[in-house]
C-alpha cells in the first residue's frame, strides 16, 4: 500500500509535514503490535493465556524476561503493553528486531469464545509473519527516519 498525500500535505501546510516524535512512533507501534498480537502472531514463541488452561507457553517457555535478559540484556522491556512508555529509541529498535525474530503468521487457529478467551493457534508460517511484520514496521520506521536525521533508520533488518 502506498501512502497517499492529502491536500494540506501536498500544499506544504499540513501536520503530516512535521516529523513524528518518539512518543508518536511508540503510539503507532503499540497499535501495530496490538493488532498482530490479537491475531495470534506471537503465540508460537510467547504462548498465550487461556481462561480454561491458564498460561500456555510458547517456544520461549514461561519466562520471557529471562529471554530478553539473555538476548538484549534488557528484561525490563516485557511485557510490551506496560513497559513501552518508558522505552528509549534504542529499546524500541531492539524490540522491533526481537519481535521480528519471534513472529509467525497463524495458519491454523480457532476462536475460543468462552469468556471471550480469544484465538488459539496451533500452526504457523514464520516467513509470512516476518514479511507482514516488516511491511508494517517499515511504514512506521519511515516516519522515524523523517523525525531523526542522526542516522538512517529505514530498516531494522538486512
């Protein structure tokens, strides 16, 4: 999807011409992460909560903070929803890369409707999930590149 420039931006007067702050970027990231998380894209690696079974662990086990300690030396970045507001720019980019490495698109799932439990996924396509994640994150990072001229941030991955 290409981003259309609306009238005020084309005329050079709109708010789109102004760069986004780190807080703005984190707000957009929260929405993108939340949408993917809600669809089960992180269940293979991180597991999920079930009203009937409690926590069902993913490939990384039951202690994601320890995994972040080993990989990033930053256990305080999990859980995303309650820690994101305190993240630095480096934290944000580290987590985008970490999440990229652990995302997978669900290919088999069912909706557990008891108490609105949510999606339970059992088969995944890692490459398809990574591709979707890169597309979503690169759209966010494009605005970060505009906001920060200190170094290129067009992509977090090769």
